[in-house]
C-alpha cells in the first residue's frame, strides 16, 4: 500500500462519525480474529464456535444492520484475505451476536459455464443481507 493510498484511507476514516468509527474498528479486529481462527481451528468446529444465540431482529434494527454491513465492507476492503466472504460473514455474525440479533450464515456453491466451482458465504438477519449472496449459489450448509 502506497503512502498516497494510506492517506486517502486515513482521510476517509477521519470523516466517519463516532459510531461508524467504532463499528469499523470492531469489524476490523473481528476480521483479524476470525482469519486466525480459520487458520488454526478445524473447519468442522466453526459452526459450533460461531453458533447463533440472538433473537429475531425488529424494524428498529434495520439502521444498525446497515451500519454493520458498511463496517464489514470497509474492513473487508482493506484486508488481503483470500476467503473474504467467509471471514466477513463470521465477523458479522460476531457483531450481530454481541448485540443479541439473530442471523444465519450460509455456505454455497455455484458452477460456472466452464465447469469452475465457486464457493461463497453470506449472512442474513431477518431477510436483510449483511454480507450479500451476490449470485445464484446453491446452499450447501447453514448455521
């Protein structure tokens, strides 16, 4: 990352409101934590570690869900992980769980025209996509 790019990102951060800054920091730290967990914990343990314990979101939570979505996108945009969708979905799950908001993480695949298999993870909370599905993926597993 060049000096000019760092200045632009720092300037953008400084223009955020206090709540947005807090959510961004939380999302960034959770992305790093989730990435480390995925590196060292067997994948079969992930649903157990990231189990949902929230309650159903209500209409008042939509604004918060949008803020969490933005924070997760911002954090994902500056981190160089290969499996961004999975890391982002699990980081979002942690943020939602911390606030007592129920969510579902989905793992799916899509087969491209050339036979290439694409995997994707996304998360919903009461039909609100915090990390978007962004494609026609067949759901293999949800938790």
